[in-house]
C-alpha cells in the first residue's frame, strides 16, 4: 500500500472490545460483515462530535478488511477543523488501523 499516513487521535477501546467479544471473539481474520461496518461507521461519527464522519467503511472491500485493518473511503472534509486532519485528496481509499485486540 502506498499513500499518506495521517495519525488520528482516537482511543479505540470500544473497537478492541467489539472485536474481542461476540461475534468475533478475537478471530476476525477473514473479512468483516455489514453489521461490523455499521458499528465502525457509527463509532466514527461519535468521536469528537463527528470529527471523523468523513471516513466510512468501504463496503466494496469488506472481505479484505480484518480486525484492526479496515478498508475505508475518505471523503474530502467539509469543515475547516476537519480539513486540518486531511484535505486536498478528494475522495480517496484508505485503511483505518488501531492496536489489535488480542
């Protein structure tokens, strides 16, 4: 993978707990399902009052996503505060990662 690294300041205990518990039990290594994509999208919209709502799970690449390695679509941010995180790329593909839960 080639691109730009953008560190997002987010704690991910809910993500770690989700993948460690039901339905994954720490064994999410063969793609994710729609319910998991919905959970992640909802989680991102709640962080800092929607600061990461321009990131969405890529529904076309669910089978290529795994625990702590989620394929996403990054929209161009719409507010100045969000633009300070990432801008100038238009709609782009990306990978959202965090510390593995197991």
